[in-house]
C-alpha cells in the first residue's frame, strides 16, 4: 500500500513528474517511498524511509528519462525499511515494479521460486511478483509473462511493471484502484492510484477495471482482459472538477470518498508498532478495572469493544460514554486503566472523563486519529488509527479503523497478535473486493425504495447490537430519517409495537452461534408486516432485500457497518441533503 504514480511519454523529466505525483498522493498515508526510471540499458532506483514532501528533485539529480514509476508505501508485509520500500526488483534489476494490495499466496510462490534459484532481499509480497514475472520471462515475452503471473496471483493488486530491455510500461489491477491519465502529447500517459495526482496535466482518463491490463509503449497502447483472454477497447472519459471537488478525488462528496477509502485505511490502522500493542495489552491484563470511553460513534465502537474482549480475550472490560463516566469515579484507583477512543482527540466529554480518571491516578491509553490532539497529549500511551483527515462530519473510515485497533488489542491480550493481524489483513482485502460500483448500485436500489419512509429500525445481537446503534446514528446524521437500533432479544419487550406494514428493519447477521436467534427475531418482525433488509454473508429466506457481506469471523462488526454507511450516504443524496455537512452537527464536539 498505498500510492502509485507512473509516467510514460515524450517528456524527459519523468522522475520529477513522478515525485510531484507522489507528493499529491500524500493524503493516502505512507511510511516510505521510492521511484525508478529507465536510462539506456539500465533502470535507476531511489528508495527512502519517511516523507517525500521535503524531497527536492535536485537532491536526487536524476538523469533524463521518459519512463518512470513511483510508490508511497504503508507497510503490510514486512517492516518499515529501505529494502521493503517500493519499487521492488529482481537480482539484476531485469524486472522492476510497484504494487498496491496483498498477494495472498505469496509464501507458496516464494518457496517455489527459491527452489528454482531466486534470491530475495526484502520481506514483502511485492518482490515475489517481480521474480515470478522474471521466471516466466525465461520462456515467454514480457507481456505474456505478466499475464501468466497475474493468473497465478491470489488477492488484490494494482501493479505497474518495467523491464530493463523493453521500452514499455505494463499496468494491471484487481481490487485496488489504478487510473490512467491520457496526456496532451502523443503516447503520453500518467498512471496513478487517484486522479488528483495527475489532474494538473490532464483531465482525460481511462479507468482500468478488475482483471485488466494496459500495455503502454511507443507503438500502440492496448488493453487486455484476463477473464475474457482477449484484447479490449477502453473508453476515454473527460472529467470536469473545480479545486474543491479535485480534493475529493473522483467522488462527489467526502463521505463516499472516505467510505471507499476504508479498503486502505484498515490496512494502515493495523500497521502498528507491535511493541505498543503488546504494551497496551499488558496494561489491560494487569489492570483492576479497564474502561473503554468514547462519545457518539466512538462510544459505539467502545461498546463493540466490550464484546470483542469478552469473546476473544475472555476478559471483562467496562464501557461508558464520556458524558456518563463521572458515575464511575468512586470505583477508580491507581490500578485502573482507561482506553479513550476519539477521532478528533478534542471531544469535550471524553476530555473531562480523562481528567476525572487522572485525578485518581488512572493510566490513560488514547486511540485517536489526531496524534497531537489534547487527548493524545494527556495520554500515557497513544495508538494512532492512521485514517488520515476525515472531512465528512459522519465518521466512517475512522470508525472501522478504531474497531480494527480494538480487535487487534483483544487478540494481543490472548497472545494472538499475529493471528489478529492476519484476520484484519484478510478483512481489509475482502472489504476491498466489496467496495465496488456494482455493490453501491445494489444498495442504491434499496435507498430508492425506502427514501421516503418516516422511520426505520436496525437490530442485532452480540457485537452487532452496538453496530445497530451506530447504524442508526449514521442514518440519523445524514438522511434525517428517524432511525433506532435495538438488541434483537429486546424487541418483544416493547419496540416491536413500532412495527407496521412495510416498516424497514435492517437485520445484522453474523455467521456464528447468534445467527438462528437473530433470524428468529427477523421472522417475528416480518410477521408484523416489517420489510426485512438482511446484512449477512448468507441469503436467508426471511430477507426481503439482501445485502451480502463477507464472512470474516471475529471482525464481522467492521464489515457489517459499511453497507449501512453506503445506504445512509445514498439516502442523503436522494433526499437532497448535504452528506458532508449535516444540519446541527459538527465534526469535532469540543463543547459539553
């Protein structure tokens, strides 16, 4: 992960263009960066840890080149080191590439390549792709070798590849975004993870779809579809954005942009220093009374945390909203622990709860997006969620990042930090597959059907109960539809009286021991005339409308909230509300 930029064309300052493009992708987050560019009979590579924003092209003093690729990386496979930074290459730099995504079967491929004599210098899955292409190049052309390698790859990817003796760039994608900008000059192309990176040069783009490749050279640029096993034609699209919309990328609103970014922000969230995670886990294990504290959406995340720690770590953790924490002050001692969760790090009620706790000598852990915020400064230990700037008032990507951190901590408390990280990496990959135009179009059908309702309800059991509460917040915030969340088992104790004919009820289903019980609740609602919307890995007979989510085990709260985020956004747009700036709400609640 996380940003790709490449240039092919007549300009001889390709390295400079790539550096500039990577700087425009900084909002995506990264911990290292690198570029590569072709010169006669060789490829030059520069890789660094840290920020690219301070780099001046004169410091690199690159030779003239008209072909260059670059990458800004958030570490997933392998630590933050110069060797692990992109671009990656084979021993003789015959093949050089950059890559976003996760090669899920890289260990199997790597073992086979080692047996064939390949040597690796990094810990990454990306380097394996370079060697795999090189192996195929022994018997096949460069273009065919990339095709064959892709057919062997499992997982999501966006790659841009160069070969030392070929005047060509090959780009391919599956799951991860990769967009081609068509320059004003003949045979001039910009390749990037997001349009703002090259918008200064062109507003004409070609969107690569999943399982498609682009062969860019000085003869004829062509496109190939792996599934169809045939060359295809691609359409050029002209985009028309002002400065503000350019900041949103290809999205009309920040909210949908930030929902879509979750396929990347989740990977960043779990890319934590394991020493910090282990340290917090140890504090939880030795504490006499641990409290999860947050407000609003962060409060619902904390409620989910109660369930996660009970299930995964077999440990009881207390939850309180920041505004209600004062009631716990008589139970606090210097052996207590508070975990404060906040996007902004400036939430007034949470700050007050921290002040109360500190008066009792309580140790404070902060899970925040703003690492230099007030809450972070007051904390003894800070875990940054790394979601990047979240501009839409309704929190989306910060929410799932917070959930990921708490899941990782729960696993760490049980000695399974690596197991937890692998679960979350897999979850991020499956969310990447889930977030696509077809999925959004499917949910839009539902949004159009229910856009004029006065009330709707969400039910769930276990950790899906607080997710039901969070789903209600999302719908309230931007659609202005009256929405409430309930525990499935509590319906018969009062709320079922609210159900009348065609009342929309979202049922959150997890594929575990609670499945049959929540489906029984759904049947009760349907018997009273309710319109059942199932969010579930499995299509059930009781559903009137099914929104499929992947079966991700203990991380199901993360995947179950995402379709409701999309639904809330679409309802806001259909009802002509501004989803980025809902009425009466502020992004950061800094007053009590």
